[in-house]
C-alpha cells in the first residue's frame, strides 16, 4: 500500500476494477500517479497556461519542469455541456478525460499566459466557472 489518502486509494481501486486493468497496468498507473504526486508536491519551477475556445471550452494547466520538459501536474477543464473537471495525482483520469500525458507545449496547444494566482483561483473554487463573467 501507499501513503495515499483512503479516498484516493478507493478511487483508483474502483477505476482499475471498472477498466479491467491487469496487475501490470495497475502497477504502471500507480508509478505514474506517484511521479505526478511527487512533482506536484515538490519545489521545481512551474508554469501555467490557459486555452479558451470559441465554443466556451476552457483548459488550464500547471506544469513542473522535470527532466528537460514541462510535465503537466494539474489540469482544469470545462465545456458548456458539463461541469469543470480537475485532473491531478488524486484523479489522473475518469470517464470524461485524463491528465495530459504529453509535455506541455504552449505553441502547439495554443496556450496563453496564466498566472499562478489566476490558476489557483479557479482550481480552488468548486463553482468555477459558473461564477465567472463571460
């Protein structure tokens, strides 16, 4: 077992069961989650970016510099037809999507600059984006 909170252990056990993951897949996912957690909780340099599409979808990213690339450790996304989804080490994927598994690429992803404060204002707000002005 790990030092994950009980609700996180339960989430990943349920996810593994629902997806029918093999023991090797479970081990690989656990290793990925451990890495993302360690990076998220660490002190490495960070960057933030946002993409807003014409259809009202918004993606926000927090990435950590690791082994020569920006590794996404937190991702917040919303679309007009569903509530915001937060991906990070405690929920690396669900039925709607998953944490980006590619290095953050501002140009290719069409990201605009985003400050830490703006990212966390959205991340920490359970009502985001419903309480935002259009």
